[in-house]
């Protein structure tokens, strides 16, 4: 897809994914999830010639195929073939749509590419799998956090706007956080942990211009919904605020969201990058008036499977 037009559609796709995999062996479902992600990333880089794309995707897919038991490889292929039959042939759908790559044609083509990439890798597994990598009886996939505990390290820069007693001001800063989490079936991840942020803001009505240095500890709880390589976050958190020259705490709450896209596994980490926004409301406390903060900026993360 060239655009992510409607987030609701993406979330429905993410919720539907486990239903399509019901009844599959755990290792076959893990292999399918890996192939889907790898082909999705390869498509995003520009898929033109099938043979060349299969060759580009081969190293990543083999890392999963080599670890998946032979029975899982067979079952994964059978499932992809079933999905392909249900969707229909992409060429026929393309002609039926007036030679247009509509949504149905793209969906069918995506599954066909997954099937072709899996077949290409399985055909080369005996010759190309390293002798020291053997099938794992408990294989659940490598390119997602499905059915496992993870540790996410996230950081980012932000711009922030504050409204206090009718006055507006702005500034910038950064955050870092550590979030243990668990992935449920490849569609949902629940994360919770600790965060610490800080930034400088212009003091309103003060001449010459002065900066207030604010610090923001928080305990975020994140619900992450996955759509292949993309994810969508909903976040709630109790937050606090103190300043470099006034260490009394003000307390508040945050509601936020984020959209991110993940790269393939690299040296045990699944990296991602995206955009995050949040609204924080601080109550009158710590000797400060109530205040509202609006934040937004780039966020990057590394998900580690210990």
C-alpha cells in the first residue's frame, strides 16, 4: 500500500490476523508471521522482479526457515496456498478491476509473494542453512514479539507547548524509557515501565528571556496494536513535574499515541521509528498552578528479546 489511509482499517487487519492463523501449529504460525513481515519490508523498498526480490529476502527468511521444523514449513506453505486460493489470482483480479491495482489485487499479490518467497527459501534450505543452525522444537518466530516477553528501550526528541493560567509558552527536550512487555499472538503488545524526560521552556512575561528547566518522570502503560511492520500505540501514564530550581513535585496524567514502523531483526534487536504525541494535565500541586502540556516529536526504539 502506498498510503496508510485509515487507521481503523489497519487495526481491523491486525485484529483479524490471529483469526486467520487459528488451528495452526505454534511454529508454523511463527514462520508465517516472519515471512509476512519480511515480504512487507521488501515490498516497501520497491518490489519489481519477483526473482530478484526473493533473492534479496532470502537471507532474512532463511534465518526463520532454518530454525523452523520441517513440519512447520509444510504447514505454513499449506496455509499460504489456502489464503491465496481464497483471495484469487492477482493477475485475474487486476484484469477484472480494469487493469488497476485495487485493494483486492494488492492483497492477493501480497500473499502470492509470501508464498513465492517461502518456496524459494525452503528449496534452498538444505544447501544454504548453516550446519550449526538446527530446527527448534519451540520456534515461535524471530521478526515479531508474538507470545514472548521483551524489553523495549525508547528515546526521542520533542517539542512542547504549555498553557498555565492563560499564558502560553513553548520549548523542547527529550525522553528515555524502559518498557518490559509481552506480545499476545502478534497483534497486541502490552508494555509498562518507567520514563524520564526533561526540557527547557521559555518563562512567559520575563525580560530578559529566561528558561525554565523541567523534568518529567512517568510510569507509562502502552497498548500497542500491530499491522505487519506498522504499529499504533495508545498510552496512559501518571506523570510528575519538577524543576531544576524547585524540586517540589506537581502531579498529573497523560494520554498519548504514536505510530511507528519497524525494521527487520538486527543482532537480536527489532528497531523501529515513528512519531508520538501526548497531552498532559498537571493539577494544582507542588506550589504550582494547574497546567496543560502538549508534546510531539520523533521516537525511536529497540525491542530486545532476552
